């Protein structure tokens, strides 16, 4: 029977030759394995770079990883006819190894089972001495080195190829509680890693709960700018909420980021409100509309403001002179559109106004219609409008405005308050404020109102920020953060792929801010002050959290970065954990990266990215990080708070159906027709833009191009003028 001392002796591979704080040099024994170690109980590769060794001492054992292996030949000259170390006429090569200490392994006897348990702690409490024996870790020791404490082995994410394929399990409290950065070049597997972390965490939670249909009270919110994750969780069924820009399929919900939930800063950024006149007027307009909604502004007062905006626009045209509404075709069209709006809106107001105002509204509508009829040239075009035409309509509107009641000015609602108001009223209301305050404010506010109108009129964006009918704030929080007990599912995927580029930063910033502030208020309202654990995942983080350099401190990109920097600094206290996925860490905000306590590093080939990563990590892992440029797909280095020491992990493979849609394109299979690609551009266009009359030119029967029109194209008349 082999004694404990004999078993220990079998694991010895060398002895300490020199000791320094960051490096220990080892001379290997002659009998040390050259390729595969069998003496550990499990066949394992040895010696191997970045594998582990242990050096017993009075504190337990120092754990170190191998970062250099080499040969040092004998300094003694060859002597003819003599034997050197048993080898005839050959200088004997001495194998050397340099290792970097990373932690201390301690043992304890478990009273319940009677077995020896190992635990690894960070840091080195006692360095070895010269001559100390160096051992290959046993399977139990390897498991303790790479797996951490038993109480923290909750979610398996992969295995370590440098540690006999020992299972790597993490504690979600450490992984998500102090922010995680998943970094790697495109195609390195980082998206699959993020999807896997979410899936494996939910599966482990379900196993822990037990029962037939366990529902984890978890909250994962994925901000997905490329639309990669919407299909990755299809198998979860009703447990996943997917949001996308309308139109949407039956199993997808329309993306809804209501503009009335935006703060004053967010409105300023998206409307590009300039300091001086525009920003104060915008803040005033937001306060008044929100406050008016709370206190029930009469419909008559709202119509008064709305009609007042038409007066402002007419006065603006009159002040510009005849060229603003006569002469050129665009000027005539502009005046006609204004009169058409007056005609249609005043007639629409009749249905929801007091009967006392019906006649006046109809008279204004008739007056505008009469001017349009008089100036119509047929085919949808108009002759020159006159001063009298516009002044007559203006006077009638002003006469009605004098009879309509004004809204009572009631202050008390902030422009940042999540209070509902009709965002379509905002441009007209801003114009009304400018008119009431007099001076040149109308000129300053006109471009601001135009930008807001253009945004609301965007077919892609309008349904997202101004949903009809509007959702309630409570329902929005239930949809995007989750209902009580996660009864509507633990996962929300927000597909941002079709959100217009000019506003995607605002959509992301608003969503993240609302989630953060909701969790702040949840903890404040909780009887014991406990947070609601929530994970916010941001893909392509370098696009939204770029490091400084914005000229405008209130640009959408600056606002987005500012929001996530605040979450990175304060989110942990309120239960909000960040998961950032990026292929360019050197472009990320240093503030956000500095707050990430755990890193999952996939392949990084850029020198700037590698240099940044090496500065961010506190552990002595220089040798391990040198593998970053050559890591194969699915392999990554896990380091930081969630693991006792840096570990090379081969991430568990996800089935194809559970992977995000981020695979490399299969050019060859398509070229060689092994993978068919049916193409119908009409289907693409139909999904791209809603059909409406005149959207497409008529196609002649049997022809490939547009048919000849039955009548002359009106555009030719315009060009011919």
C-alpha cells in the first residue's frame, strides 16, 4: 500500500531555484514528465504553458502558473571517453521552468464526510524558499484552483483545457453583481458567450428551484443593436419578451420608448436645442404640457394654443414677404400645405369642442378651403397666394382665439417627470410660447419645432416614441423590466437593429436610465431597503459608450455615455449589473471599464486593445494574456472578481438554434449553390416600408421596367417652369 509520503513524492516534478515577488524559477527533475503526466491520477499535459503547479509551504501551498519553459545545457565541457550524468559524451540538458504566483491553496478536513477539502484564496501569504519541492496538483486541488469555493459553484460555463478539463463554475452574485466585460474580436465567440451566460444562469436557477415548471425571479434585459438575440431564446417560449420596430410579427412586441418619458436633457439632445432661447423654451414647454395634463387643461385651452401656432406660421410667412408664398413652386406648395392643415384641423376640432365654438371653427375651415379652391390650378398645383388670402384666414383664427379660455399656469411638475402628455402638441405649443413672449423668439423656435415634427413624422420612429394608444408607465415597466415574480418571463430582448441611427443613442440612453431609476426607487420603497437584482446587457458597447471627445456636452452620444457611466458607478448598490460586450475595448469609456470587476477575454489581436486590457487587470497574468491573439473560437480568459485566479476557459458550446445570429457568412456554400438563397426584393421592400398609393411606379404587363404613364407627369411641369 502506498503511503501519503510516497504519493506526495510521486507528484514532485522539481525544486525551487530562485524566488522573486513576481517570478519563481524552478529546475525540473530528471524523471519529471516530458509530455503527459500520469502520476496525478488523471492523464494531463505536462509541462505546458499556463498550466498550474503547487509549492507546499507553512501557509499551505503557493499556486503558480507556468509562463516559461526552456532548457539550460550543462556548463561543463564534454570530456572524451568519460560519461556525464549517465549519458556518453553528451552535455546534459537541464530543464527549467518559470512560474508566476497567483494564490494560496489551503486544506481543511470536512467534519461531515471526513475528506480533505481545498480552498484557494487570492494573494500569496508566504513565499517558498530555495530548494522547496514543486508538485503537480491532484485532480482535487485542480478543482479547487479553477473552481473556487463549493458554495460559489452555481453556474457552469465551460471547462479549463489547462487544468485537466476541470469544470468552470461561477457565482452569479460575483459575475453580474460587479459588472462584467466580455471582450473579443468579431468571430471570437463573445456573443455566444453572452447568450450562454444568460441561458445557463436561468437553467441553473430552475434546477435549484425544482418542480415541474420553475420560474426564476430573474431579470435579464438585452439591448441588441444588431438583432442577433431575438431567435436565440425562441425555445423559452413565453418566458422571453422580444421588442422590435413596427411592423412586427405575432410573437414580437412593438418597441415602445415613449417620448413623454424622456427627461429634459434627453429632449434637448435629440432636438439639438441650442443654448440661449431654444433650451429654456423647450424646458418650459415640457413643464407646461406635463403640468397641464395633471391638472386637466380644458380642451378649449389646448385648441387655443394649437390654433395659435397656425397664427405664428402665417405671420412668419407674411413677414417674409410675397416670395414666401408666391412665385416659386415650393413656396406655393408650402402655403397650400399650411392652409390644408388649418382646413382639416379646425373641422376635426368640431367633434370634441363645446357647441358654442362649432360655427367659428367651421367658418375658419370654409375660409381656408375657399382660398385653396380659388388658387388651385388643377392637378394638385396652385397659383400664387396673396397677402389678403393669408391675412383673412389669420384674422378669423385670431377672432376665435380671443374667445377661447387660456390655460392656467400651474407649476410643480418637472420637465423630467414621467408624466404623460401628447408629444404631437409639443411643436405647436413651443411656437405658442414664443408668440406669447414676443420679440424674435418665434424665429429662434421655428427650427426646433421643425426638427421635432420631422422626428415624429418618421415612419420608423413615430410608432416607437409616440405609440397610439399610449402605454401606461406601469405597463412599460412590467414589459421592459419585468412583472412581479418575473411572471411574464425573466428575459427581455430589445431589438434596435431598425431604429434610425440618429436617435438610437437616445433610445438606448432613455431605456437604460428608466431601468436604473426604477430600481433606485424600488430599493427606496422596499421595507428593508433591499434591491431588485437585474442584469442589463449591452451589445456593441463601443458604439454607445465611446470614450470622451464630444464637442457638444448634450449630444445623444455624450448623453448615452453619461448614463452608462452613472450605472457603472452606482448600479451595484441598486441591484443593476452591467454586461458589456465589445470588440474594441480601447474605444470604450475608461470610467465604465474601470468599474468592471470581471473580464471574459476572447481573442484580441489589436495592440491597443491588448495594451488596455493588460492595464485594467490587477492580477499577475502577463503570460496568460499573451495568448489573447491566438485564442481559438470559444476559448477565453476569465479573470477578476468572479474567479479566484485567472483561468483559460473553453466555453460550453451552444446548439446552433440557441446561438445568436452572428455567424460568419457562408460565401462558398452560397456560390456553389450548396446553401440556397432565394431572392425576392419585393418581400424585402414590403417589410422595409409600408405600402401607400404612389409608392411604386406602375409596371407594364410583361415588361421589366416602368410603363408609360397615362397622363403627363406633373413633375415634368414643375421642372419645365
